[in-house]
C-alpha cells in the first residue's frame, strides 16, 4: 500500500503586514496571478517526480493570505496534485482565509474548486483588540465571513489570539465562551508571543509594549483548556482544539512526523529523510524556478539523531504524546529519552505514561519547552526545543 503524504502550498502575499506576524508574508502592489499559478504548478511537478507512488491525504494552502489566490489557481493545483498521486478517499483540502479579503462569491468558488475545509483568521471578536493586532477587519465583518464559510464548507476552523496586554481572565472567558457557541468543530487558540523582527518586537524593545506577565498568561492557558474541554473541543495539541474527528488531518501529519511536500516561497518539506526549504522572497523564488525548474534553496539529509529529536519535539505537543520505543526503532537509536529525567518528571506530575505512550499532563503542558530540554537522551544533543 502506498505510504501517506501531505502537501503544503504557500501563497506569500498579504494586503498588509500584521505587527505580530513573523510568517513569510509580503505586501506587493500587484500580483501576476497567471505567473504564480504556473510557478506553483511547476514546483509541485518537481516534487511529485521525486515522490512517485504515494497516497495524498491532505492539501493545505497557507500564507500569507491564500484567499487572495484566484480560485482557478487553487482548482488547478488541487487537480494537478490529484493527477500526480493516488488520493485518499477522505482527502482534506484546507485553505487559510482572511475575513477582510474574502467575500461570499470567493468562498463559493473555492468550494467549487475543491477546498473542503477553511481556517479563518478572525484573531479576536473585539474591535479594540483587532485594532491592536493590526487587523483590517472588524469583529462584525469577521463573524459575517464565518457565517458565509459555514454555509459553503463542511469543516470550518478559526483562530483567536489571547493573552493580550492587560487582558483579564473574565474578558477571555467571555470571548472564548462566545467563540465556542459559534458552532465550528475546530479552534486554534494562540497566546500572543513577541516574535523577533516584528513591529511588536520593536515596540517591546522601546518599552512601548508590555506583554501579559507569565503567571497571568498561564492562568489563561488553563482556563482555555478547561472551557474547551467542557464544551467538547478538548486540546489535541498545545494550541489546537477539536471535536473528536474534527482534528486537522494535515497538521497531524507534521506532529506525528510524517512526510510532507512543501511548495511555494519559503515552504518547508520533509521527505524520504531529507528536509527541503524554498526561497523565502517571492522574487527569488521565481528566479529559482526560471533557473532550475524548482524553488529549492536547501535540500539536506536529516541524521537519525536530528530526525528523532524533531519527532520528539513535535510529538510531545500532542495530547496523545509519543511512543518513545517506536521512534527510537524508526531511526535506529538505542533509546530516545533520558530515563532518569523522565522518571523525575513523572514523579513530579509533569509527564505520565499511558501504556507505551508518554505524554504531558496539564501541569506539564505549561512547561513544555523546559520538559523538552530535559527528557531527550544525551545522544540527541540536549538541544530539543518547541517551535
């Protein structure tokens, strides 16, 4: 049976750059949609030639703002992927959408193109918070876009950012309660982080932005877990919550350390024991395509230690945790974990065993980065970090 494969397609363009965003997104006065369609199709064909005989389980259009992509481009890429590979009967096709850049007509066309799941970047249900986050849409516009999305797509998720400066537990409780009442089967709930190179980082360095303190942020994280669990959307990953069966199939491929193809500017991939990275800047990506027929800037083998380290990092983000022996066997290592460290963390209530699987407890999820740095066997180099 063909082994499973996921496909990520990066659309790098946005209408404006949000002050918290460190994603590979670019603002351009104009976009040649035909040129970009041809480039992405060619980059996809290059990857498909290297990975024949695989079964495609998911496609994810990320960005940037993929809803700025013409639906005919999405349709062409979906059709091309289906020709290159065997397709799973339950193929998940997700597209990230921005409430200020899509209309009902665009959602209808995207659904007709083959998109069957939308991830909507609402970010907040409060207008003041949206202005702080640099978002172009209002809360009312966001909810209207959500309503349209729910009419056109069987599966809808949306993002919210919390732990904003000065945000109280009651304010977040109220907003999250409202979000949970909106009827989607999946929510991505992210704490605000100050990322290097962003406008927020510059404001923070200048003393003009004070993040919520860590204790208050931890309280909001625990509140989030409790409220989503009570409403039937438990956390299946640190920041992602879903009804059973509504989990992001595509993202589970990442976290379970499966193979995935990444095409488009800045896209990362992992295939056949190698990591792949595309040119980040759109113009450099197009130049690479013209020279080489692909947008690759890096293609490097992963050592067994590197791969095991990544599998450990990604897997412990999941509520299901990891099977350490299976990972060690997969990469030919004698063991994955520092057993003494694991025993201490189990005794302290931060890790627990569920049969052969090791997973974090609620207390452990608050300290995931620290735990990852402690549990890796010394042969992995002790550099494991959460992303």
